[in-house]
C-alpha cells in the first residue's frame, strides 16, 4: 500500500510518536490516549489526530490507541518494518558516538559498516563494528547497503557523499555542518545538533 | 514584546529558517522569496507564511524577505539576540563532538564550561574549554550560566539534571537516550540522534 501526499512535517513527527509508543510499551502499557501521547511528545493532540488521519486514523474514540498495532502501522508507513543496514563514514568523536548510540537499533537500523581514512583507526572495533579503509566504500553495493551516515569534517562531506552515491547509496543522514548537493533521486537529511538548542531560550523564564 | 500562543511546531521551525537565512547571507544574498526559502528548508511555502503570520508577517508580496531584517526578528523572538553562555556535562565522544561543533556559535551560544567525572579528563582542553570536575557544577549560578547540555551516559542523566537544577539551570538540552523528569518551570529538550534516520527510508526509492 502506498500513502500519498503526506506532508513532510507529518512524516517527521511519525518517528517521534513511534519512540513514545515504544517507551510506553516498555512501561507495560497496552493503550495510550491521544492526550497522553500528546503530552509525552509535546505536540497538540489535534495535530496527532490530524497526522494519523492521513493513514485513515488509528484510534477508537474514548479507548485510545492500541500501542502495538499503532507501532506496527507507523513502522510500515516509514518502511522500518524490515531491518535496514547502514554504513557510517568518519569515525571521529561524533562518528564514534553514533556507532555506540543504542537508539538506531530501536528504529530497526543495523549499522553494519564503518569507514575512516586514518590508518591508525582502520581495523579497530567500536561496538563490534570493524573500521574499514575509506576506499572500501565501493563494496557497499555488493553488500546490499544503501543507507549511509556521514560524520566527516565539513570539507570532506561533499566528496564523501559522491563516493557513497557511486557505491549505490540512495539515502544519507548528514551530520556535517554543511549542505550536500545530490541528484534528486537521492534523499539527504542534514542534521544540525545545535538547532535544538536554539529554541531552548524561548521557553526559559526571563531572569 | 511578548508573542502569545505560538504553536511549538512553529517555534521548532524558526531555527531552521534562521539557519537557511544565515546561509543565504553568507552566499551574498540580501533577499529571499518564501518559495526559495521553502525549497531550501524542505517546508511548504504556505507553512512558512503561516509561521511568520504569528509575528505579523515579515514579507512584502513579490519582493520576498529581507534576509538581515528577518534574521534579526527571528533571533529576537527566540531570545537569541544576546549571546547565551551554556555548560556541557559529560565529555565522552558525543560531548567532545558537541564542544567542537561550530554550529552553536552561529545561533549565539557560547559553551563556556565543561564538566566530567573522569580524573584523567579534568584539566584537559577541548576547543579552548578546560574540563572541570563535575563537583564544580555548583558554581554555575555564580557564573551566570543557566543553560546546560547533557551528554552523560543514560544512567547518569537524571542525577546530572538534578545537580544542574540545584545550580540554577533553567534550560537543558539532553542528548542522553532517556526522558528526564524536572519541575514544570524548567525546560528540557531531549534529542535523539537516531530519530532523523528513521524517516529516511520513507523517501528512498524502492529497490
């Protein structure tokens, strides 16, 4: 089944809902009201209902959402229902932190390869993933990996992206503080870890 | 001037617009159309106009937005018009990456203190910031720092938050993969660096 014309902002919120659902499940809950879900994720409950309406709505009024069922459906929409293998390029501080981060597994990602250009790092293991020479990026296609995470310095981001595209990568999560240019058929999501701090003062009491 | 009833999703997008404006400014541009801005940030142009309407709207039809003026106004709304000093707790891989990240400065943040409990790290400098013993968190109030970034392991996140609150911190950016409980008057924004990867497969072509 294909869902059409879903706003990008709705798609952006689905993982937030999914994480809250998985968290509630870990607490032993089976159902959650849209109000509780709203409080949990910091989004208005009408927004949640509107987001879910794009997929036909998932809830029963007064009973709330079935956590398991809703999680499965969101995962299917996001195409996270099958484990996805990903590669990481650039094992500096941020790359090492990403490799060790437990959250990717929760969303069904398996970081299965890591690359760096520093000979001292090649062969070392982080979180059981051996760091390979960056020249081995070309093997990704053969290994069936088409998702990559870029954590290289800014100046190397564009050339890294190009090497990844040559190796058949179709989706990139970019942590480098720069914009990457790619053909339209490839999806790049650029993350700025400073961006979330920028809305913090707005919510803080004036002193 | 206080702006009321602005949806949290609008506030969340303002830093995204701000970053795009600063980037356009660096390219030597003086004006930008809502359409170009929309393409740049991946948000619908009607959404951008709606977001700006909460503050009275900033554009002139057909002429686009004045980049400098709009940046100043967004910064004022987000209370980023004065440089804010922040502290970081937990100088592991992620903490080190955050300390070295250039993006915070762009939004008007100065990471002015860093703490860790590892004696081997105390006294070392990263990006010209000396790492202090975690017991020194209590000095933050005196130093006028009321924003903190938490990059400690999950198990230590709650106790770290409590120590920060005791030291007068009012806003926390939490990178630990867990929810932190704080009094209502304190604002916590929790970041999950895996969340953005979770919407990537949705946009990727089926193979």
